[in-house]
C-alpha cells in the first residue's frame, strides 16, 4: 500500500492570518525604562571614602556641628535602596533625626510608607532638610524641637506625635551626646552628666512615655555602639552609656515580650556624621574608620536598612537583638 502524502501546508492561509499588534515597548533610554530596569536589577556597589581618604576631608567644626556645614557630606541619598511598602502608613518618632543616622532612617522609613516625627534639639536648619526629604517621599513629617533629658518634654513629644500624625507605632531612640577627652580624669562633671542624661536617661524617658501607646506588633529601636562592647579610651563616658543601652534593650525586650512589642538595638561602628568633626580629635578624623575590617567609615544610608528590618514584619521574630553594622568588629587596643 502506498503511503499517504502529507497534505501541503496552506501558506496562503498562514500569510493571511491576522497578526497580533505589538505594543510599543519603552526604549532603554526612556525614564520609564530606566526606572523599570533599576527595580529589577541588583544595585551596583557604591564607591565610598576609605580611612586613607579621610585626611583630605578632615575638618573640625564647632559643637553642635551642622550637617549642612560639612565639607564631606555623609552618604544618605539611599540611591541603591529598594523600598517595598514595608512600613505603609505606620507612624514613627525618631529622636536625633535632624542629621546623620537619624535623618537616613527617617528617609528610609518614608520610602517604606511611614509618616515621621523628627525630634531634634538645636539644629533647626538640618531638621528642616530632613522634613523636606521625608515629604519628598509623599509622607507627612512634623518637627519636634525637644530635649530628651527632660521627661516632661519626652511626654509632650509623644502627645504631639499622636495628635498630629494619628498614633505611634515605632519609637527610634537615636539622640546622643559625645565629647572626646584625652584624659579620663579630666572629664568635667557637667559633661558626664550630659552624656548620661542624653544617652541613657533620655532613652528611658522616651520609652516610658511611648510604651502606654504601643500595641502588639509595634516596636522600639535603640541606637547602641560597638564601643559599648569594646570600650574606647577617648570616649569612656559615651561608651559606658552605650553599654547601658544594650542592657536596656535586652531588659525591655523581656519585659514587653508578652505584649508583642519588640525591642531591638542597632550597633553601629564608625559612621561619618556631624558628631565626628564636631567632637573628635583631628588625628582621629584624619584616619576615621581605620580600625575596622573594611578600613573605612560607614555612611548613614548603610545603617538605615537595619532599622527598616527591625521596624518591619521582616524582623517579626527579632527582639532583644543587638544588630551589628560595624564594618568589621573594632579592636579596643587601637
């Protein structure tokens, strides 16, 4: 039996078939395409000043130093940060948020959808810039000029935040005072009291004021320091308060655990903020960051994602944690 021949393909019918319209795709040079590409690709590493570079940037500024006056501006544009609505419509109060790490955290929280209360003490120009950056993300921001050393001012800051922003979900204790001293024996009593009143008592007053208004799922994030673990000869009083903050974090986490309120602490290494040119000796500024494994200072924008982690549900099983963002553990003998 002869094999059947395959039926010839109807090329005419195929050619006549209507073609699906092709949508106009944005070219790689359009802003929309660039934005889409950026959202789906890993950000490239940012080149940052090393400890060896710091000599050319070193400067001394009067305390309290203003970020606006710094020759080398701290890195905090968060250009490599990818937001994902992790804090949508949450309300955060951040102390010491006029500049440095506090400002970077405020901007990162706003990028994640939070409204922010910025508590600061003296630098109104810097605080207004933080407010501008938060509002540029389409979030509300209020400025609270307060002194965390005063328990009543802490209570008033909480009241204003709740009244003007509609509640409170996240407290970030970040305000700090430091002043270097070559000889421990010469540290004046006024400085020691200001350091402790700001760095540890201020955290306690803010927490006491906030806790009655926090609910399950809300959180407190403290800012500690690697020097609270290693010690540092030129900042004995400051390092002592940071160690106390670490203990406060763990104790409060245990106390508030049954209520579902998490308490954690970010532990920075050397970070380039206004405090450095405003409080450190010139010889330390000229090599700032030399003592860590990465041999460079951190930038505030490199700290901010840790605060987002601890504030969001990504960190829902983290409490009592000391989260190190140090560039590699500092050595206490250098």
